[in-house]
């Protein structure tokens, strides 16, 4: 069996492994249990085709991720535009609450999504549309600020 094929096919058994896992402070699967799991064994040529196809998709995914990671919107700022202090366009500049300190009453509908670690799945941000705020959250250097935009 090709090692890469086994690696790719094993990812399909996550739920089975969790079901079979011993429950202590962390999930584990004993060597004895691992030995009983059945895996499909197509001919080597088919295994290689599957590996090649998955690696091809992974290259596309990696390329897309690189584009996303390096994308920075370009906003051409006209010298004719008015410049104002941040405090002139914000109702408040706050230092919290954040994360689990937020309460249901802190959320408002159809505003800026609150992104917490549970919203990041396999490196992709999946916002919870029920948890939004009327704040922009900035993290620069070692400070975190919440900025509430004022109505203009």
C-alpha cells in the first residue's frame, strides 16, 4: 500500500476513530483497536491515481490560500478627501469586552461578524451570522481596540 494513499484514506475514518477512542482527558485509540480497522486496498496503480488527483487539488488549494493570505485591498486615497481624527467618526474607542466576555445583549443583527477561535475551521473563517456587533475590532502591535462607528 502506498503510504500517501493510506494517509489520505485514513482521514475518512475520523468519526470511526472517535467512536472507538478511549475516553480519558483526551481521545486516544489503542494499537489493538487500530489493528482491527479495515481500509480499502485498490491496486497500486489506482492508489497512485488517487494520490496524484488529491495532490493536484491540494496544489490548487495551497495556491488559493496563498492568494487569500497575501490579498490586501488597494484603496486609492484622493488628496481631495477630507481627513478626520478617528475619534471624530467613532462613538467610542474601547478596550473590551471580547470573546467569552461578550453577552447576548452585546450582539446586534446584520453588523460586523465577531470572529472567535471556534469560527476558524481548517484555516477558514466561518462567521456566525447571529453574533455580530456594530464594532470594528483592530489588533495592532500588542493592543486590541473596539471601534464603534458614529452615524454621519
